[in-house]
């Protein structure tokens, strides 16, 4: 049985993990019979957003505690993730990827990636293990790896330009497809960067999970 790490970034599209993307990833992995181990950084969120109004809220929330809501409490601190114990790693999107796993949302091309995620991703890649990044999460890849790699966040020209500025090779991609950097075993899909509904997001995420699992062979 393949053991797949999934890194979450909170709970909710505006300040954490995109819940549909996270659940669709977990569902696809479960349907393939994979064992899933979820992780999130044990730190405070960059901000807290009222998902009804879109307005900031004057409170503090912990990324790990919030992410635990999505996975029924079955989650560990990201610092405990061990690349040698995993066959692949997948990172769903949501603003948490750009606020809590990195500061891409505020810093753009000058962003830095959460050190625990960067170290884990580098260790996975060094061991020849595949990575899947979804939605806005692929924007972190050029800051994790110091070589050019092919990736997609869909068709958003402004974001694509920032990715190119950071050294990534952005490939335009429709919502129902994936981009695979075969040499580096890195798979990306746009999901809610383009999806109009949960069914559209599911098609690309299913393809990403399929390909990541094939690349573990």
C-alpha cells in the first residue's frame, strides 16, 4: 500500500486549505487504496477571514488545529513528516498555501516557503519521489527548487508572470487537465484557479492523484 503525505494549510479557501480540494484529494487517494498521512504546520495563521463576508476577523487561529477539522482530527505537525516514510507528497491549494505555507500572497516573487515544507519537498525529490501541487500551491515550487521546472496554475496571466519571474516555466492548462514535469516527477493542476464548481475541480485533481500514484511505481 502506498503511503501518501498530504500537507494542509488551515481550513477554508480564504485563509487556509481549500476544503473541496483537500477532500477531493483525500477521496481520490482513498479510492486508489492509498494510505494517507496528513500534516500541517503548527503555527498561527497569517490572518483569519470571515468566509461569509470576506472580511478579516480580529482573532488568532492555529493552522494545525484548523486543518484538523477537515481530516476528523487525524493529522500531525508538519515537522514530524519524514520523507523516508512516504511514497509521495500532495499539497492542495487555498489561500493558506500562499499565506501559511508561504507568503506568496503578500510578497509575490520575493516570497519564502515554510522551511518545514521546503525541507520535506527537497527530501522527497532527492529520493526520487513524486510531488503533486494543486491550485495556487504550485506558485511555491520555484522557491523550493533552484532549477527550472514545468508547472501550471491554470491560465491566470499575472500569476504566471510572477512564477516565470521566480524561474518557473509556466504552462497554461485547462481545469480538467494536469501538467507533468516528467524529469522531476512534479504534477500540477489548476483546480479552483479555474474551476466553476466542485465537479470541475474534481476532474483535474483525480488526474493529478492518478499520475502521482503512477509515478511512485
